[in-house]
C-alpha cells in the first residue's frame, strides 16, 4: 500500500479515510484498489507456495479496507473483515475460554446478546448481563467478592437502543486487573468519534454494514486489535469457521469509507439539532441522546467521544382526546407511518435517515419501552428532516 504507517500516524482522520488503503504510487497503477474475484491463487507446484493460498484465507480486495480501518482505530495491525457484524461477534466470542465468564451490557446489540445467551445455555460459558452505565454494578460482575472473575468484558457504548454510556477507561482497567480481555462494539461511534483502543480495549468490533460503509448496500463486519496473538487467533477462527467477506462488499466498504468524515460531521450536527427540537415537543414523552446536557450519559460521552453520534431515541406520548385514544406504542407506529422523507426500516448509519419502533422486534428486551422509536439521522437537509418529523408528530394531536 502507498501510505506508510509512519505517515498515516501524522494524518487526521478526515485525511486518513481518503488516503488510506491506496495501491502503491507506481506508473500506471490504478489509484483505487481493484476488485479481485478469484477463489484461488497461483503459487503451488513449480512456482512454490504463495502467501495467499486459497480464497478463504485471504483476498487482495480485503487488504486496503483492513489496513485503513486498523490505521483509523490507531491499531498497530490491520483489521480483519468478516461476512457480517455478527460473524465478527462470533469470532470475538471465540476468545472466551471454555466455561469462562463473559460480562456483557444487557442492552448490547440484540444479536450479540442472543449469541452469548445461546452459548451460555449450552454450557460453553457463563454470561453476566449488566447495566453498562452503572460502573459499580459492572465492577461487581467483573470480579465479584469470592466469585469467579470475568474472562471477557464486552463493551458497547453508546448502547443500542438505550444509548447508555459506559465509563470505558475505568471498566477496561478493572477488567485487565481481573485478567479479562476487553472487546468494544464501536459500531455506533466509528473511530472518528471514539477510539476504544486508546481507552484500554483490546479488540474493537464493527458492523461495517452501518456507518463505515454508509450506504445501506452491504452487510459486513470487522475486528481490530494491536495484539498480534489475539489477531492470529481471530484470523484462524475466521479461516476455519469461514465467515469471510465477499470481495465486492469489501470494495464497496472502502468506497463508502472515503466519505465517512463528511457523513459523520453532517449527521452528528443534524442529530444534535433534531434532539434539541424534539425534546421540547409535547408529543415526545422522553428523549435519549448523549448530546443533550440533561442526558445521564452527557458528561461521560463528552469526556470520551468526539461528538455524540447520530442515533437518538424518543418515547412517544400516548394520545388521549380528539380523534381518540392511542397507547404510546400505537402513537409511535402512527408517527412512523406518517413520515415521507424518513424511511421506516431497521438498521442505522446510512446516508438515508431511518426510523423504527424497536419493540416491533421480538428479540428486543422488555426493558426497552414499547413506545421507544430509534432514529438514525442521515445526511439529508436538517430542515427537511425536521419538517417531516413535525408534520408526522402533528398528526398525533388529538
Ligand atoms: C448491526 C449491528 C451489529 C450486527 O452487525 P450485522 O452487520 O448486522 O451482522 C452489531 N452491533 C451493533 C451495534 C449493530 O448496530
């Protein structure tokens, strides 16, 4: 690749997303890495064994994205791409030894909690779920007096969808003292907003499906670490379990990454504006967004993030009067149906603004309110986003 690690370390993230992962600067080389569609590589027999071997071991189209993501997270090593965020979760959880203790936020991504719960049900590990914003509760779960200490601490901050904020540095230090590995799902923040390795985490996880790709057109995951032994174990797991990325998805992800800084800048600013306006609206009974000063995670987020992300949640007030009665959940469903610009769909982190009532998913825990609506703010004009929300909220007026 043409960008040396030394030069990369001097660049700001806004430049790195554009400059990282380019082919060598040689005459007639393309400025973008090519898409390589091949399941095997020359290199056996008279040619001697090559380094790539077979398409499940490596693909040249993965390399530029893996290198760019490693540099963005401030890691000493390239990242590892996976078929999906959950394939990356599976690989990360393989680092828990047999019968080891896993401490995980109760409001982690639902798929991560489901996977860990199923492993626990089979007796592969012991799962302790905690409110990750409650530092004392997490410390007690990591190293309980007289009990077994954790082998892995899973962090997600902000959590999905409750947007709780963990004290990442304090929790990572306590986990290390107890001998645990710390894995942080950094999907909601991206390395431009939060760098878990610099806050003590050992492994960073991404659903690349979300902000990193940014266009809601691929499903991919990634892990990043500076620890060579951990990376080797993860690479081995990826190769043997086969959760590898398709080359075209990898190519699209790098293309999406080029505009990450601009997209984050716009969507974070719009999320802040929308959160401020929504918090004063009579049809909004509650709001969760760490960028608002009264939010319980505000001070912590300010200390460890660069901005507050662009996902926010509102609780829609029940309606009583005029056109009739609606529970909060019914009012939330009506709000979502009344929108024209916002897309009623799950997922987040794309250029398009998405909205959904989370409890429509059976896997969402009861602790998420029925009337909670998650908004992923995209890059559209903020006034257009606001007027669409406002007209939809106004349809709820009884
Ligand atoms: C979407 C998501 C995942 C899972 O990623 P997939 O790419 O859908 O497999 C994991 N963690 C978080 C925080 C997510 O938002």
